[in-house]
């Protein structure tokens, strides 16, 4: 008999949809730790926050569904060694996070991050310098200071590190803005009609040297942990912006702060951090060329429904013995 344990519990509406999908499977929506501890013993499937303590009690576990796309908090050694299949919630956030990233790109290209701060202080200071307005009044004929202060997106290259569902959609949207797009990924080699060639990871230095915007859309894995440290910032253009919506652990924040202070890169937009919330006294808060959002790149009224649909589809496939929609490789962490 297949048995699904859910812990922490889901709300009644979601539970009803799970019960409908689960057919004659036993479903325990554990309201407390004691119920979860007891139910996990005979569970064949689990959805929620699995701990080493729960796993140690499980005798029949075949499938574990993570409630998140990222898996780093899930991959304790006992689970990696366990024969159960792990699935995640990747693929839900592609359009929402791509919008968030293009929002950052547009802000930097149009200097909105600077003008927003100026507006708070009723300051009128076109980026480009003291005489920028005079240049503007002088009219066309030469590229004036205001013009030099902004970026023309169609002249820019955006490099994506991790061209999965989110990275792929960022590529589509960036192409729609006329940008040239590069990507590195260990698995995906192309996106037809969008990115004819995706480079292997060893070409990261080439991507860094060629990009005006570098976007991290990769998971936190042993390979990506602190992938962005002092050396990578040196390899980036001093006019380039770093954007991280993947995981905080991928970027060494101390090295990033140093690179920003030294003018090694032009700026950064960050949604995820090594420590969340970012401590109030962190130097990044005060930097004019840094955009900080509090891990909200995926916020959208559509995500809850997609989350439920992924879970229900994986339940259906589990019952029918089909390949899961979002299988993860526990050894690789994604
Ligand atoms: N900021 C936020 O709120 C959110 C962040 N995320 C993060 O975004 C990540 C990606 O999500 P999806 O695109 O849905 O997952 P996905 O699994 O579709 O894409 C991940 C891509 O990263 C690639 N990858 C793996 N190791 C890599 C490496 N060493 N270097 C470069 N690329 C590598 C994979 O081959 C894959 O193509 C998640 O793992 C999660 O960490 C996901 C959801 C929300
Ligand atoms: O699912 C994830 O990994 C997230 O970051 C959700 O915000």
C-alpha cells in the first residue's frame, strides 16, 4: 500500500486536491511532529521538510518531494545515501524571475537605481556630470555626457550562468530586448531559436569577459558554492553588472563588496544572500550601485497553483510508475 506523509501540513483546499490525485493511496497530513514521526515509519512517499530524524524512522520510503526548487537544505548525507527518488520544484518560476531580472537590467541600463535615490532627496542630476544638461541642450552631432551615462541594451551582452528553466526564459526576454545572449551550463547545450550554443562551464571566464550583465540562475551545488569570488570579479568587465537570483552561497559577498569598492565591476543586483536576511550593517546596503531585493524574485500570485500542479502531477506519476516531472540527482544537488 502506497502512503504519502505531508509535514508540515498543507491547508484544507490543497489537501482535498492531493486526496483526489492520490486515489486509494493513504495520505497523512501530519499536524504535528509526533504524528509525522509515527506516520513516516510506513510511508512510501513524503512531501515537505524531511529531517535526518524523520528519515531515520522511515522503513519504506521510495519518493521524497521537496517543496523548493533548490535542494541544498535537503541534502544531508543520510538522504543522499538513501535509495529514494528526490524530486524538486524547479520549472515553476521561469517567467516571474526572468521579469525580475530584466527589471534589474533595465534599472541599471537607464540609471533608475541612481535616479530613484536622487528623487528621495529632490535632486536633479543627470548621470554624466555637471555639464551634462548643457551638452544635451547643444543637441545632436556628438555623443554627449548624458548619452554616455546610459546603456543601449541592443549593444549589450547578457551572460547567463545556469541556463535551466529560469535561465532559459531570461535568455528569451533578453533577446526580445535586442541583447546579445551567452550562456554556460553543464547539461543544456542550446535553446532552439534563442541560444544556438550554450557553452560548457569551463568557458565561464569567456562569458565573464564578454558580458555587460552576468546573471546567476544556477542552483547551489558543491560546484557552484562561492563560484563567484575575487578571481571571477577580476575576469568581469569593470563596466559590468552582476545579478544573482540563484542562491546566495554562489557569491562570496565579502569578495563582491571588495570588487564593488575597487570599481572592478560597475554594480550588482542581488535577491539571494549567503545569510538571509542580509545583516542591517552590511556594506552592500549603502552602495549606490547595488540593488537589493529580499528573496522575492519568485513572488507571483501564480506560483502557489504551479506548486500544487507539480506536486499533483508527480503524485499521479508515482502512482502510475512513470518518470517524475522534476527528478533530481542527489549526488549533483540539482
Ligand atoms: N530567487 C528565488 O526566489 C528563487 C531562486 N531559485 C533558484 O534558481 C535555481 C534554478 O531554478 P530553475 O531554473 O527552476 O532550475 P533548473 O533545474 O531548471 O535549472 C538549473 C540549471 O542550472 C544548471 N547548473 C547546474 N549546475 C551548474 C553549474 N555548476 N554551473 C552552471 N549551471 C549549472 C543546470 O544544468 C540547469 O540547467 C534553483 O536551483 C534555485 O536555487 C529558484 C526559485 C526561486
Ligand atoms: O524554491 C526555491 O528554491 C526558492 O527560492 C523559492 O523562493
